[in-house]
C-alpha cells in the first residue's frame, strides 16, 4: 500500500529517534486503554491462541478477541471484564468454515464454498484478520457500530468527523449519509474508521488493503452503523483483504493515532522535517498561507505590495494559461521568501480546440491513444465529461523514450518556479485500464502516480535536462498513501459533502447535460477574476428550492461540533494540509470565523485567491496579511511536529483544544458565543512553549 522512503545516511538516525518516540507514544496510548506493554510493543505469536466450541480466542492489547468463524462476528473481552462487540456477523454468511486450527502466528480456517481462506493473529496489540480469495466476489465485513455502548463514529472525510451515533441530523435524509457508500481508496482520506464506546473505550478499524474496499453507512435503528465491503478481483489484483482491529481509549482521534503508529511501525510515515533537509525550499511552507493569483496579482509589483503588507510567507500558484507568471514575477516571489509554481494536471486529454484548457493539450500521439479504456472498450470520460482520463501506465511506458511528462514540466518551470501543483494524482479516483496497449490495475495506477510524483520532488523533471532541481510538490486532496512524496496538498482539509459539486456547477437536478438550474456559485468569467472562485456565496443566494440543501451541506462540512482533526493526528508533521483550492477563504463568508478558528486549532494554512480585478481585493489582502501574521510563528514552531492531543473542553463541543509536540504549541478555540475561562466566543488563544498566549478574534478582521 505504501512506498518506503529511502533516506540518506544522515537522515536515518533522526528517523530511528522519531520511531522510538512514536513507539513510546504507542505504548503510552496502549497503557491508557488498558493494554499491557507486552501486547502492544511486539508481535504476538500463536502462544495464547485457544480454539474451543468452534470459536477462536486470540490475545490482543487490552484483552482477548473471540472470533466466531461461522459468522465472522468478533467480541473482545477486556481486562476489566467488559464484553465489546468489535464486529457483528458478516452481512451474508461467509459459508461453512472448515479446518479451524492454529497457524504459525495465530489461527486459520477456510470457506471452501466461497474460495476464502482466513488467517488471524495478534500483532503489536492489534488483531489482524486477513482474507484471501481464489475467485471474484465480495465480502461485507466487518459490521461495526452495533454495540449498544457505541457513542460516536469517527470518519475520515477530509480532515475528519466524529458523529454522535444517535445524532438526528446525521441519521436523517438531510445528511445523506445513511444509505450511502464511500470508497476507502479515493473518497476517505485515511483507510480507517472507529467508534467511541461508553466507559473510556473504543475500537479502531484499519484496512491497509484499501483498494477494492468501501464503507457503507446505515441507520437501522436511528443509530449509525457501518459495514466494510471488499471486492475480490483476480484480474484487478484485489484478492487479498486485511483488517486491523485495535481497542482504544475512546478518544475522538484514536483511530488516527492508531494509523499513525501503523505507518511508523511499517516505515511508511513521511516526515516534513526530512523533506526540508532534502530540499531546503520546502521550509518555505512553514508559516505560509496559500493563494492562487490572477490578473495583475501575478506580477512583481503585486508581490512586492504583499510583502509591504507584512505577508512573510506564501505559497503562490497560478494557472498554466496564456498569461502565466514570467521570470521577473517568479524572481520577485522568490526574493520575498515565497514558494511559487504552476497548477498542472497529467490526468486529462482533449482534442485541441479554442476552449480546451492548456493542461489538457498534449503532443500528437497522446490523445486519444493514451485514454483509459473501460471494460466495454469506451474511453473513461475526463473532467466534466470532456475528453478522457489519461492512463498513467501509458505515460510510464512512453516516458523513457518520449519524455512527455519531463518536457511538459520543464517548460512550465523554465521561469524559475520552485514549486508545482499536480492536480488529481494524489486524490484518486484510481483507474483500471483495459486497453491492451497499456493494461493497468488500480494498484499499478497508484504506483505509477507515486513514481512520477517522486520524479517531480527529486528533480528528475527539473527545469534543465541532466541537472536535477527538486520541486516542492503539492497535489489535490492527498490520500494518506501519497503523504511520503508530497510536501503539501489542497483538499484533504475540506470535509467534502456530496452536495458541494451541485452547488459549484449549478446542476442540482444532477443532469449535467442540462442548463444550470442555479447560478448562485458563479461561472468562469471574468477571465482575470472568475466568479466561481471570487464571488462570495451565501445560502440565501441560491434559489429558494435549493437553500435547504446548501445549508445542510455547509453544516455537514463546517459545523465545529462534528469536526475532529483525524488527518492532522495521523499526518501533521508529514505534509502540510490545506482546503480545496476552489473553496478559498472568501468564497463562503458566513463560514469565515469557523474556518479561521479551525485553521489555527489544527495548525493548517488558509487558502486565498488574489486578483486586482476583484472588487474585494483590498479587503482580501488585508485578511490574508493579518491572519498570516498570526499563523506564521505558530506553524513555523509546530508545522513539523505531531498533533499529540485533541480535546473538547465543554459538553457542547464548542470549546476545543489541541497540543502539538511536547507542548511546543497549545491552541484553544471557542466556537461558541459565550466566554469560557476568559476566552471570548469566536476567538482562539495560541501559546508557544514558554511564552504567553496570543489571541485572535477573526470577526474583528474579516468581513
């Protein structure tokens, strides 16, 4: 699932120290949950495995897991005598088990009628259950959330959610959760989910075999239940399915903590500090907000104006269109200490025409021959159903001789750009390519994308052939599988709701071939400040029949009572996580205060769009400057550190606190309207270790 970074010798001692620290944290977490150090810090052999009455007992951290092979139901019995339902019976019988016996590491059995073989064992306090299949089919398991003691569901949509299992909104049609299914590899940012149970307990579920796995949501009794489903495909190379179960302390971020430990134990946890050592330009991300520039905002005088306003750090991007930033503009940005680079995509191909975006145009021989082909032989439609998605395998096969990607990159950074934003590559959707000229599984697609992103970061695609100049790379909505190669992402900070796309496109009736039925969001004009990015939009701007949908979508995305930093708990200090680029800070004015507080609480940058043709340009620059000046010292101190603690300080979840590193940074945000312990509603206090609290009240800055 993950690539392993090969570190230079000088970096290895630091990585070993980091692993020792993370292992110590893993043991501490295990102790808090009632695990024993022996169970949490090593691999449990078959000793302690017991087979009785058709069931299998395996020792795990915090107690014993009992699996019923007849149903695949799992119950954990903890050291204090509690019985926890880890999984209900599989949805649909797995078949009649045969050969239930001890294995070298744990226990094993088979379901000959379905071609399934199961191996279960304990490892570092977790229960690992691996299912292999010799034929195509599906397995709907584990079935989770059925324990009556379940309190809340942790779900890695974007940054993350913790949903009370009985919450009326999330169990209703308004939330559009129950009855839906999400792909673990492309729609969830981490391959985990979890439940908090009463009494300081919880269960974490981790699926390292995320390709081919999905998570379905149901509300059969007004309480949120979840069921994972894995599709076994021999041709698609998804014949193996593994789930790792952990008993936790019930923290709202416990599943992400468990995943961070998993990555560390497997040598797959990226390090932003190491990326900075390998390419010092990456250090310019620390303290930087992110912005896309249009019109005159791309030019040197505008950049010099930003520095005069006090913007000390900035990632500045621009479309690779007919008016990109020139060498003088890029030089001005670099003198200011900024990162600067083009927006590009290797994913789309279209026939060249007057309306074809420049990054969808390729040299002869690429389109349409490089199109991903579906099983019926038709091309996989591209973005907005235009052209096609291009096969990463076709590029991999051609690149050694034709250099399509290298030549394109070199042309775009010939102006001196030190960064690059590559849309789509890290976000999924992964593709199976049925074209006989370049066949590809989803796993191969992922591997190809990782390989070409690595070439951008190591300088292989640098501005001059034969001379490596590494680029500070970002991509869209980075799935955790890409965190080792990326320095930043635009998208995983956004808890995306399914109604966001209809809001953006104006097609609430879902028929994209019809005219827009709501134009509130705005389109792609004027060219120097497109409304889709620059026009502020409020719920009341939509047509009356669409306002309830828009309000519910924003509630699902930004209500702080449901938001938790799962992504930051797992990956803060690995890469810099930002919201989606089409949702700049000014786009949703009614959410500005919450978004600013969340950014400071999670130690993540805000994103902006800048244009001298925007009527709100002066206010936009003012907000950028003031908020960035508050953020910069906090992120420079803690941007490479782990998020070590998250807590709700009030029963209504209105007041929240995070801690980074060994107390390097402590942030308290009050999302409510009344003061708490001297902190006014709508304000945040941030304290660097050894210093005094600094306060920000966004409503005093933004409009």
